[in-house]
C-alpha cells in the first residue's frame, strides 16, 4: 500500500531535492508539500499523512518545534528533521522531540534507511 508523505521546507529547491530522492526510492508514494510550520499543521489536520520530513531552519517555528507539536498530536507518525546543521545539540533535540535526524545534503541511503524503518512502524507495508 502506498504511503502519504509530507515534505516541509521553506525552500522550493530543497523540497524538489527531497522529492527527487523520494521519487527514486518510493515512486508510488503520494507527496504533500508545505512551506512552513503553520501550513504543515493545517495539512496534517486535513490529510491522512503517514510520514513527515521537516527542514530544521524555517521562518517562524523551526523544524524541531514542529516535530514536537506533530508528535503530540500524532505520536505514532514517523518524523525526520533534515538539516545541514549537524551540531550535537540539534541532533539531540531532534531525538528529544521524537524525530530522526537526517543530514543535508540528503542522501538516498540516509532517506532509504529512515523510510524502511518508518514503513515498519506505520505498518502499511
């Protein structure tokens, strides 16, 4: 069964890069995109989203704050924070928010590992 994945990043280029890797790995999956935390929250409430990929640096609320909010309303949903900021504090905070951390530039192998684990957790595979 196909999953629905939400990609949240204020950069259209970054969303396109994530979508390209995702398309290679899981072409049958539906994608929904948001440019910020507010739009992402609205989409989560309106759609049956299975998995979420979040940028760390966004205007307004950052990806870590959004991850924590998402985990409060959908604790079972796999969430990953994607960032070039690989400082220990950011990685630790992602884990504390219940999210995986994926470094930018996003590699096919890193995303594949996260998606494999997410599929097992969601159980639609």
